[in-house]
C-alpha cells in the first residue's frame, strides 16, 4: 500500500512539472491524509526524488511549500532491437530523453552477437563512473540483483563507461531496461517466438539472459506495443487508438480504454499478417498475400503511394474491428514519407466512410522510448498489464 501511495504522489509531482505542487494539493488529489502525504514526501526528499520548488501564497496562514519531482534522480533504458538496427535511449524520471545511440544490428546473426551488441551499447550509453546497478530502494530491494520476475537473476552489474563515450555524468541509478523487438513473442515469459524471418529466436530466454548480463531488471515486449504505450502516456493522448508501424515489418499497437491490448499470448496487433490477397505473394510468416509482404514489396519497387494504400487498408480493418476514432502512423518507412502515408490512409478511410482521424507519430525513437516507459510507467502507478514480478519500488 505504501508503494502504491508513493506512486500516486510521484505521478502528481511528475505531471506538475517545474512549477510543483503543494502538500495540501497532493492530499486533496490523492485522497490521502495530510499526515500520510507528509511522510511520503519526506521519504521522497530524503531519497533525492523530490525537492522544494519555492513557496506559494495560501488562503490562510503561512505560504505553502511547493514540491517538484527531481527528474535526474533516476533513469530507465529503452532498447529497440530491429531486424537491422539497435537503438538505445536513456530517459529520466520525467520521460525526457537524456542520451541516445544507434548501431547496425543483424537480428538474424543469433543470440550471442545480439546480446554482445546490446551490452556494448548500454555501456556506451551510460555516463562514465555512474553505476548501472539499481540504487537501494529503486529497481530492486536493497540494491540486490534483479529478481526473476523482473528479468531473472544474474551476475554483477554492468558499470557505465565500460563501453566508451556516454552522456553527461548523471550520478544516479538506472531502474531497469525495457526491450522492444518484432513479434511474435511472449511478454510474460520474456521469450521471443518465431520472429518473422528469424525463427531461430523461438523460445530463447532473452529477458532473463539480458538481465543476467546487464545486472538490471529487464522487461520484454513487442515493438508496436512499446511504441503504443509511450504514445498513450503523453499528455492529451486519446484513450483509445491504433498505432500502425511500418519499418522493416508491419504491425500495430492497440490502446483501448487507456491500456495496451496485448492478448493472452501477446498476439494482439499482428496486423502485418492479415491476409488481404488470397493468391498474393508468399510471406515469411508462411502465409500468402499478407499486408506486410504487400506493403514491403510496394516499397521495394518504389511505389510509396501503393504502399500507403495497402497500409490504409490495414488501418481500415482495425477501425472497423475496434471502432477506434484515431489512427497513428509510425516507423521508419512512414517517417521517410509522412505526408504520402497520411494522405493515402486518409483516402482509404474516407472511401469507406470511416471517420477516424489519421496522424503521424513523428518521434523518431518512439519504440525505444516506449520500451523505457515499460520501466518508468510502474514507478508512477501506470503498470503495464500482464507483466510478472514487482514494479520498481520508489519511496516505499
């Protein structure tokens, strides 16, 4: 209960921004007693997670002290393992990107080269001299090794600076690592499935093996789910929408009622493997005429308008099935020609009299940043559904 209440307070501190919020306002908005709020905020201040932000005039008595979140007090790493590229980002508690790196990656090279590349990029991302192990009370109890429910037990923590240049010195711990990759996969077990084009990953304990090598809690999810989560947590985000991603593959992240829909086997949103042409070209998934192979084939021959119409057809199927009124487009192929894909999708929807709004999610690292939010969101009480283990403990 104490961790839940601390998460409520932290979330209000985060949303208040630099202007901060008073203890009285915290009590009113959380429903906690002023005494409980005082105890929680005292712990948060002692741990460096909250600080004074000045004073504010009150309706009676002395001016109220205003508190704010200290974003640099802790961080989360987000990794996007794409078929041909690795992107790593470091976010602070406010969700702001502090550092980023990218490097070529061959997902088909097998586990060992990929794991080595991840470890090297994480080491290079972190600042020299700042330990990557979680601080006491953050990420694991007493600063112990990651628990199995959060990614498995492993060896000693990776130390920042071991892999070269990093961000400016932060002097704070890392809560954990969120990893996003193409599906299918099992987010509960932390294992990939038969990733389209790379079936050798089927059943590999990626989450637990990364946790062992990095010495940090690790969470694994599909790339599209991670991006959808990050977009759903942004201020003003709609409660329900479909995120359609076109990059090295095609998939969707679905947000319904403010929560990411993953399904019982993390199979929700496998939009790319809907069959739309029975006699179409073969797909690496084993089917024929899938949206993904049609889209990628159109792009390969330079027909961006055709790829946009195919993408629009997939988006129309989602709108009809889920009755969402907003579609967000993303992924490197979309970002290379955002107006073409937005126009093509709108035209398909309009031709079918489907009134959904279409926009492009312009963030270039939406998947990696969403992966980091898999770690950050539980700190503020927004725990993604379906994940085992305990969320990072802050201010308990």
